[in-house]
């Protein structure tokens, strides 16, 4: 297994490359920026991209997806509830003071319970609205790993003050969908260091019902 997570772009979004040497297939999650670097890494590893998976349609997570699709032919998957945000890419770029990236509608929606990823390393989609309405987490059950986008961070949660954000909803999503996972489940957030479900259940100050 090849698993590499590295921050890309001015907001340092964690982009993840997961590959299977046996089949030569890979997926990329949240290619927000630095597409040449990501593509070069895939080439160096000899991996063929199968899917481009987007946790939500904020510019720092989705900004490079179309460029990566054009370089590799891989489809883009994004929950349909974030289409309004995708269509606001001009406004999102203006918030950051950067040029808007070209975008296109996703090839497929990511829906709750859907299985994506590689045959050897499948992921189940957890729809976790709150940071945005189309936010999803990817639960790689055999790997005991969650890619959480901007829903859950080490010691924090995603902001809910942008269009489509809802504080009560993100708390509900985390408590109903993420905290029930096993304590030793590794969490790779959309920004910052990795954590575990157990550590966040015990110590995340935003999770009100964490004292059992
Ligand atoms: Zn975000």
C-alpha cells in the first residue's frame, strides 16, 4: 500500500494519495492545488489514477480537480449538495484573493453508504453535513482510517460561518457518524495533524456529549 498525505496550496489542504502496487491503481482525495506535484508523484510511483474524490467543494479542496482529471482521465466524485458551492467558485476565489480555478460538474455524486476507492482499500462514504451541505468523510474500514475533510480536526471542528454551514448540524454529524467508530480509527483531517477518534471523543472541546 502507498499512502501519502501532504498539504497543498496557500491554505495547506491535506491531499491524500492512496495506491495499490499490486494493481497499479490509485485514488487522490482533495487535490486542491499543486496539481503538477500530485501528478508527478503518481507518475513516479507508477500509479494510474482511478478516482478523484472530493470531501467538499471549498476551493482549497476542489480547486485542482479538473486539471488533474484532464491530466489523468479519472472521474471526479463530489456530493451533489455542494453543487451550489462549486458554482460559487468566483466568489470563493475572491475571498482568498486568488484567480478562480476552472471547474466542471462532477462525474458522479458521492452518496451516503456508497463504496469508493480501490478494490484492496475500499472506503465507505459518510455524508456529514455541517461544514458544508455536501461534506463527506471517507471511512476506509479495513485500514481503520477516516479522511474527514473539514468536518473534524485534531482538537477542533470545521468552521460553519460560510454559506451552507450549520453548527448544530456539524456537531450532530460528528456525534452520530464519526464518534461511534472504534477508538483506534486514525483520522486524517482536511488541515493540520492526524488524530484518532478516541482522542477526539476524549478531548475535543467542541463535542458536548463526550463525557460518558
Ligand atoms: Zn472547507
